[in-house]
């Protein structure tokens, strides 16, 4: 697909965490491999085209990072501002899923339309979401921001697939969470699939090793198959520490913290 006005995708690394392989791969002992260190990075993505922008996920808040001992490399809101975006301006926001590290600063986007799959919204506003296996990843204070967006008429739910702008398509896949979504973006450098946490790491895709937290394990395998078969020039996973190494650096304003695909002139 070729569109007249393609987007650029800015990949922002806002946090990091030192972990162990056993911490991040589901039932890691089943693989018969030694444990070892593993680094996770935390990302948000910004789509830009002329005067337009779309923010894909809003990172974790300072409180969310502190509660889980995550390192903050840059305040996600500061990163967005350095890209010329005022969070309060009404810029559209896509929530790929409602974990703390993807909606942690949603309240700052107080005028924004918020796109999220209906299945994701339904799950995180249900009683089951408060059970320990899920609540570790979902803060109810942040879920309240989704409820507020709904009450104010700013919530935009979808099921299956939906275009939200010329060259930007949301794809609901599930697996990691009940309504996990991906974003397909048309850029001058080719089609970019923001897999988000549909696949956390390149190794997860290459070795068929699901992440430690999966709402639906069989579906998570199907989603990995779908990503591998996707017609995309770039696949951006949700937490791979090597992501920025493979892409063009964004520039001085986010030195060492951001990369760009399909840079606009």
C-alpha cells in the first residue's frame, strides 16, 4: 500500500530494567537452558506527519516505576514535549493494552481521544482485573483514567481492525492481554508494525518463547505466527533492549533515547 502522505515513527526508550531470563519467559525451565541476565527496555511510539501526531502508549508513571523498581530514563511526558507535542493539546492516543507501563501518564492527555479495543476496556474494568496475577500489571488509579475518558466521550473502542487515520490501522490480537492491539503504520521507509507487547522481544519471535504473563497462551502463539507472517518492513517489539541499535538515531533532543523510521524532511 502506498499513501500520498506517509508517517514517520519515532521510537522512544523511556525506561529500562535488569532482570533474569527466568523472570521474562513463561515456564523458562521447560527449555532446559541455564538462567542468566536479561535487560528489558520500555518504549512508547509517536507517529508524526506534517502538523499531525498520534501517541501510541504513554509509558509508565514515576509512581508506577517506583512501585516496581523500574528505572526512568526520561519522563515520557517530557519526551513527548521534546517532539513538539503538548499532552494537553488533544493529540490522539492509542492504548495498545492497559498495563501500567503503557497507560501510566494517560491523565496528562486530558483532552485526547483515546483508542483502545473493546475487549481490553471490558477486561480492565471487570472484577477479574483486580486479581493478583493481573493487578500486578494494572493499576486501578490508571484504569480510572480510561473510565474518565469514557465518561467524557473521548474513548474510541474498536474490535478486530480499524483505521484511525490515513495510513494508520489498529489490529486487535489478544494473547498477552484480552484485547492486546498492534498498530500498522505506512511510512516512506515501508510498512511498520508496532507489535507492542503482542511480542515483547525479538527472541520471543525468533524462538517461539512467550512472555511470562499471558492471558491466553494458545492465542499468544497464534499472535507470534501472525507477526512473523506480517507484510511489514519493520516489526517493533514492546521491550527488546536492542531496538534502538537497529534504527536511525532521532537526534540531539532525545540523544540515546529515540530512533526514527521514515524521517520526515
